[in-house]
């Protein structure tokens, strides 16, 4: 009499994990926004014309740990490469990112566990900020988009390295590539840091070959064979091409991050070595120039007001963009050249 087939409850080839790291990341991001709002009070939200994402000013984000290249390089604040992952430009920004993290991250954590997905998220965000810092050096950057693109990149490499265990693999590959292309295409619009997206994607893609490799199904079945049943042949745990991809990805990831960090802390600008790379983050539309952030000029006047009622003075900067004529008065908190250039860029854009 033939033996009935094994049910799913009797044999499950790969363990299913209960997700908790991804929900924790979401909670930390939301908590940082609530603390941020409580700390700043009515200054938490700027007028829509200054921040259409319903959030604070660039000055406030900078104080909370946003990525600013001048502070990373000149003031040795490398921690901004990590803290900026947990900050967002506004309510719209964080809601969009956290929804994406829930839909993408929870499924990955269920399949591969909290350690691998936690490392994947953090290292991808770090790699995203390295590439962003090399090419966008006159603006500040915040957000988890680079880490999210790392998860997308890891999904692609995981599909490729574990190709033999999937059904309908071609349809899954084409669908995933389409999603990635559409998301990267959105990044060429103005005011979107597509270098962070690309850096996160490349980092996650390489990490996927390292962290998300699965053993062959035949090896797993052989390992869980019923007592008394001998396997006809000893299946290797991984295929040779999986080892090749693992080693190659590890070498590329380590060397790439090392070179990127050395260039960053030496003050090298990626635009000096790649004259067309700026189009990866912004395609000119209307009369806007994608290189405007590098060429803006402003007239700056330092003003001091007497506050008789408080027997004190208040310093302000009157900044006028020479390209569009816009003028704005800023409180003088930091009159460093990098801060003035940042205000000028914000006003002219």
C-alpha cells in the first residue's frame, strides 16, 4: 500500500519566523517623529511653501542628525551617516516609507529572520548615505528610502541566487525588475535623492547574495528524511554558482564601501570624476537645471535688531537669491559658509 504524501505540518523545508524587527523599526521611526514634534512644539511644521511634506525646517532636521556632508567631513560627525536613516522630512515622507517597509520588510523577515533583515536594512541605509554624500554635497538628506531600496535589491539577488527552488521564477523576476525600475525612475524627479536610492539598492543587492542564500531543496529534504530511509545520493548544501556569487559580492561590498568612505573623508566630490552622473538623480524639466544646487549665488546681509523690551539684540541673515530674486530672513544660528550655502540653495530651488 503506497504511503500517503507528507503534509505541510509534517515537513516544512524552511523555517518561518515571527517578525518583530521590522515592526520595531517602524515604531522607532514613528517615535522619533513624536519626540521631535514634542520637542519643537509649534515649530515642528513649517508652512507648506517651505516644506510641502508637512514637517520641520532643514535647520531643525540638521540639529536632530540629518546628513550634511560638511559636518561629516570637517567636523568628523560620521554618526550622521546612521542617524539620518531614522529622520524624515515630514508626515507624508514617513508614512510613505513606513508603509513600504511594512509591505516589503515583514515578508522578508518571515522568510529569513530578524538578524539578517535587521543587518540588511541598516547596512543598506549606511551604503546609501555614502553614495549620496559623494554626489550631493550642498544639501541635507534624511529618510529610510535608501534602506528600503536595499530590501528591494536583496529581493532581486535572493531570487537569482536561489533560482532553482522557485516556481514561476521568470514571472517573479520580471515583476520585481519592473517594480525596481519604476521606483528608480521616480528618483530622477527634482528634490528626490536618487543617489541614496541607487546606493541602497546596490548595497542590498550585494548583501542579498551574502545573507539570503538558501540550501538546495534536495539537501533539505535529505536532512529531514524519515528514520530508516537512506538517501540515494549525498546532495551538496549549496550549488557552486552560489559560492561564487557569495565570494564575489562580499569582495565588491567591502572594497566599494572602503573606497567610498576614503573618498568621502578626503573631501572628494563624485561629480568631479563623473560629469554625467548628476542626471541619475535629476533630469532637467522646464527651465530647471539639475546642477543648480552647485551653482546658486545669493546676496547675504547680516542684520542686528535691538529688542528694547528684553534689553537684548537679535541677529538675522537677509538672504536674496540672485537667480530668482526671492528674499527671506533667517535667524542667525550658524553663520558658517556651509550653512549659508545651504540656505541659499534652499531659497533658489
